[in-house]
């Protein structure tokens, strides 16, 4: 039975950064990457805020670079979908659709998926005017009109951030009042660049190759169009944590983190958006991946004594 020092579940910035650090520490490392490897950055276009790329870099290219770097140092990467883990025994058994692997330690780095609207014209325009991250993409909409969809604090934050770049921000929410905190709502309502549209939902994103507008439906059943160059969807994220039996989650479904990168199970660590509901950036995910790998290395060293 082949036993890895470390198995990393997930292949986004957190998982691949963890693999780079682990292999350079001479840990025998396996990455269960998934059939669709690379995480959310595989769906993005130009990334301008990742350090080291002054001209920007395409999301898929950044992930390909990370993967190549991890493999260069000896990481074994399997493009297999994770199915489950048995954390009750040692070594830990990690099951994929094709195989069962065994490890002394595990890093959960499965990320989180954006909750999209699911309307016509959305999917094909992700990265072409449709975004879920204002801090990532706001600069592309300098002096242009944009739409934000959502009613929570994250939607308020997106709208306020976008006012630094956009000429106008239209905030659309399907209910008659926001779920956001009062302080965030007040900031939005006082901002002259933000127009609020309540009791309205986006039913279609318009445009051929890029976003040109949205079709909306109000509570009275009336449809209209709002011209916009960008649509920022801020209705939440769903952490990919449901398959981990025995791992403690918070009320939102994110993995709970204890003492740096530890989970509630000994020898099991966590990194990236699967626990980070606050920042959700590629660079912070990479940082969390580095930390988790260092914690796993420290844990293994402790097991030897």
C-alpha cells in the first residue's frame, strides 16, 4: 500500500501552492485535482492583481503555471473527482471515482463556487462582462455603467467598491428591502453614484459577445431593459465542503479553521475559499495554501519524535 505524506484535495491557487511548498519540503505529495482542475480562475479572463505579472495574466495560464511548478518539484497530480474520505483511521483513505489513496496528512482545498443567477446569457459571458468579484474586475469598467445583483453585505461592498471606477452603479435586488447590515445599506443609499432598484430581478443578460444590458422583471410583472457594460453577481458562494464527513463546518457551510490551518480532525488541514468567506482572492488562497503546507510539514515532524 503506497502511503503519501500529504494528499491535497483541490487544485486551485490554495491546493497548488500547498503542493509547491510540500514537495519542496520533500513531502511525498498527491493532488486530487478533479476532472475540472484549476478552480474558479479557469473561468476568468485577465487577472491584473496577482503579484509578479505587471501586464496581467489569463486565469487559465496562471493555473497552468502553478500546476507545472508543482509537478516540477515532484507533486503527483491526478485529474480525478474526489468522492469521500475516511478520517477515522490512519493512514487516511481518500477515495476518488477511480482509486483509493492513502496519506498521513490531508489538506482540504476544494474552494467555493459562486452562486450564479442561472439566467439566459449569463454563463457564456462569465469573464466577458459578467463577474463575481469587483476587486478583481472593477478596473475594466472605468467610466462605464455597471449593475450589481444582490441584497446582502457582499452586494453592498461590491457596489461601493465599483463606484471608484464606474460612472454609475445600479444595484438590483429582488426583495423590497436589503438583507445587508444597516451601516452598509446606509452607505449605499447615500452614495450619489448608486441607484437602487428593489422588487426586481434580472431575467436575462443581453449582448452578443459581451454584456450590453440586462432584462429585468419587477413585482408587477413588467419587463424593462437596463443598459450596462458589466454585471456583478453578489448573491453568495457555496463552499465545496459537503463531502467531508466528520469535518466541522460553520453555519454557512464553510470549514471551521482552528489554530492557523487546522480542522477539528488531527492531521487534516484546510486552505482557501472552502474556509475563507471574507476575502475570496487568488492571492489570499495561495497564502492559505502555503500556511497549510507548512502546518502539515510541522505536524509530520512532530510525529517522528
